[in-house]
C-alpha cells in the first residue's frame, strides 16, 4: 500500500470508530494485565465470562495471592490452558507485590520479565493502560497486515515493526484496536466480508469476496 492509501485507510477506520476500546473487561491496570494474560489462545468473550465474578473481589496482586492458585483455577477453568495460566498469574502477582509495591510497571522490559507476559501482552498493556503507541500483533492483525498489503511479513515481529514504520503518527495510538476489530468482524479468516469493508478499494487482497446472494 502507498502512504496515501495507508493514510486513507486509517482515516476511514478512525471516522467509523473514533475512540476504539478493548473488548476485554477489566477494572484497573492490574486486572487488565491478568485479562490479557488469560486471553492467549482464548476469545475475549470467553475470558470476560471467566473473569466477571473473579474481578468483583480480586482487583490487586495481593488479593490474587490471597485467593491462591487453586481458587484462581476454579474461576478460569473454562479457559484454554487454565492450569498454566493460573500458575503464571499467581507468579506475576507475587513479583508485582515483591518488586513493584503491587503496581503494574510502565516499562516494557519489566513487563516482559513477568511470568506469562510476552511482547504482545506487554504491548497491549502499554497501549491501553499507559497510552503508549504500540501495536500488539495477534492473529487478526497479522492477517489484516498481510492480506491488505499494509505491512506484510512472515512473523509477528516483522509485521509489528512494519506497522510501526508505516502507520501515520496521528493514528498510532489506536491503530491496534482498529486493526484487530477490523480483522475480527470484517476481514475474517475464512470468509472476509469485502462487500461491506470500508477499505476494500485500498486493499491488495486478490480474492475479494462478493456480497452473499
């Protein structure tokens, strides 16, 4: 895509949704971190169902430690890999209490050093909680970036670096949300709904689909 096309792409996405937000439910920065860790290989809807009752009473790392690993497992057992995720959430909570006075650090290296927190999770937390201009590349964004020609790449880091290089500065704050929502609801994996896509004329995808019927 040319710079002009990219500008038009984000201008249209922004016009349709000026203030996009994550679909994960959370109460504060700590519960956001927990929700993002739990969302790996799981849907936001599934995570929200599992954490609805949990986050009513557990909103700090110390409260999570008081709940304990077994108690956490009972809340999140409907989520994939819940045993491993429970261990990681308890371990990261212990680290936050021991090293950061129970606060989530606004620092990439510190976040990525927490159990169960990789670059994608750190990017999401930095963006949503601290307003950083980051773009966490999940399967939806990876697909949209490659399919449209916005920032093609063979792995998520190449795509992330490509996105940050081409997204106009004015749109970097919310680009993550626009792209993930576009991939989730319009530019779907199996059947992209190109007939109702606001950027179809800018997209390089050769297999554009026609309206059903």
